[in-house]
């Protein structure tokens, strides 16, 4: 019973500390989930801000193409523009091999050798396409104005068949081949936008004037997986061209980066997955990963899903103190509980233990024990009581001394204890009287116990001090311990009376 109580107590401590530890870990897990949601929303908001810039740029360029723009030095004179026109193989334009036309910061490429045809758009491009068209901080709700995006933006003119990119391109090494290839005499969305891995439904939406996004595709310029957004540009109510903005790995990493938790960020794996093709852009990952334990997923567009994974090393690093505290606390509590249980068991044992013999004393005879024996009897399990008395103890005390009398009692108690099972009870009732309770044992089993006691005494009682009388009584359903002991005592005295005459007590 004591062992079961100790085991149950220790198990309860482990369950309690584990529950508290699990609750703290769950709280941390929940906080991390919220932080991963914050990272996702932060990145999506930054990309939305960038998309808003593209829309403003497309709107501003549409307005410029539909109206007269203010003069820009060096670009309103077609002859001055055409003087700076260059040719590299079959590509014409401005700033093809270097920054030879300062009014434009990027490169204009076309297959049309007639400069006067496309040079008319240069003033609008110089005035607007070079401007980032960021929202005015005074009137904007957006706080995403500090990101250092380095997007590749280019404008494709469907009317005059040229491509203008917002950075200098060495046309000897690269040209926008897919856009500059003619379809008749004009660039067409249906034919040329396929290179951006744009679905037919999206192309139809673009022709209807909607802003669209591409699937993930490999860029012919950077040779890396990118995503492009396309915004239509109008002139006199018709689509004149398209502004394309490429988002690279660095752009995405910049969008989603949060500086609040550098260690957490270093252990995140973040990537965008194309729902149709399964292609991914993995724009952030740890130098090495042990085991992803948290995964957060959220849709970005109808095409893309954002995935954020957290490596288990973050828990091991950030929660190491909590893990150590859990094990130390659990260990200390278990040791303390074990000590207290042992101490309580020792005190309880001492309370019901006879100090001379180590057997139970009369305090073990409780109502609980009586009820337990009655329950066994109701289940038809035999219970037998034995009364044992040491013969001639007074003679030993008078002739050999009380210490030898105590020795005789201890010898008899040792023989009794070594002859019983753990389920049985050996009780020193007082003086030289003992009571034995045998569980699941009848009269025959009781006789075997008496014989074992006798045999044990022959081995350990070298002085032949001890002789004993006994009486056995098998309990009935109507009996209790008191009546059983009384009946056993009667039988014991009958046994003693049959052994000794009145002259030899």
C-alpha cells in the first residue's frame, strides 16, 4: 500500500509539473504563432505598399500619356533625343551600353529603327517612370516607407513597341528578347506575356484593365525564380502599355524581415509556393536546419501560399532555462515527496511496531483491519488466527535474569516473523503473548506455520530457552477480531494445560 501511495504521489508530481511546463510551452507556442502571423502580415502589407506604388506609377503615366507634360530639359526636342539613339545589333534605343542619355536613368530597347516614332514618349518616361511615386507620408496610412526595395521595373509599350527598364542594361549581353520579338508590327499581350508564366484568365483580366500577378517563373535576366506584377497603362481610354515589376528573393526577404527578434529570424524558413506548379521561391532559411516544429501557412494571392517554418533549435535555445527548471523542479519535488513519504511511513510503522521484537503491536488492530478481514470472509477467503504464548518466561526471568527473558521473547518473535508471508500479520499483544493473522489460510495451513516456527527455533535457540503453546481458530462470517482472538486464546490455554501440570507452570 505504501509503495502504491509513493508511486501515485510521484506520478502526480510529474503530471502536475509537466502540465505547468506544457502550459508555459503552449503559451510560448501561441506567442510564436502570433509572431509568425505578424511576419506574414507585415510582409504582405509591405508588398501591398509596393503594389500600390506600381498602381500610382501606372496611373501617373496614363495621365501623362493622355495630357501634355511639363517640359523636361533635353528630352522635348526629338532631334536631341535621336542624336543619342544607339544601335546594338538589331536593337535600337537609349543607354544601350552606358549612361549616354542622362535624362533617363534606365535603358530603352526597341526593334523599331525609326527614332521619331518612339522618342515622343521619352518626355513622359523621363518625368515619371524614374520617380518612385511613393505615397506622400503626410496623407498616407502606410508606414512602409523605409524598405530598401530594389525591384526591377520595366514599362512595355504596346503601341510603339519598346521596353524601358528602370536601370541600365548592357544590351550587348541582354535584351528583352521575348518582348522585342515582333508579332506583325506590334508587341501583343497574348503572345509576349506568356514568357512571364501568366495564365489565360489573368491575361484576359489584364486586357480588361485589372492589375494581375504572374506565376513563379525563371527570369531570363537574373536566371532566378521571381514573381512579377503587371499594371496596365492607358492613353485616351485604351491600353497603351504595361508596367511590370519583378520581386526577387532579396525583395521578399526585405519585405518580411523583422528586426525585433534576430535569433528567431535566423531560424525561420520562409518561402512562397505556387499553388499551380508547385514552384517555390525560398527567400530565407537557416544556415542549417535540425527539425521544423512549427509551420504557418497563409494565402498571399490566388496563385501563392506563404509558408513559414520554425526550427526546433529556437525552442532549445530560448526555452533552455524553462526545460532545465522543469527537470530540476520535478526532481527536487519528487525527492522531497519521497523523503516525506518515507518519513511518514517510518513514523506510521514505528507507531504500530513493538520496539523489542519489531513485530506489530496492538495499535495495528484497527477498525479498518477488522473491516478488511470481514470483507475477505464475505468473499469466502479463509482467515485464521493463532494465539502464541512463551512457556516458562517467569522462570527464565527469575533464574536467568530479565535480559534472558527478553532474549527468549526476541527468539520467538524471530521464528514467527520468518515463518509468515508478507500478507500475514504477526502481533505482540503484550509480555510473552503473540497473535498471528493468516490471510487465505485454513487450519491445515496454520498447522504448517506452527511447524515452521518450531523448526526455526531449533535452529536459532541454541540454549533451548524457548518453548511455546499455541491455539488456532479459523474465523467465521459472524466473527470479528476480538472474538477470534478470544477463541484462539482459549485453545492456546487448553494446549498449555495439556502440556504442563499445575506444579510446573
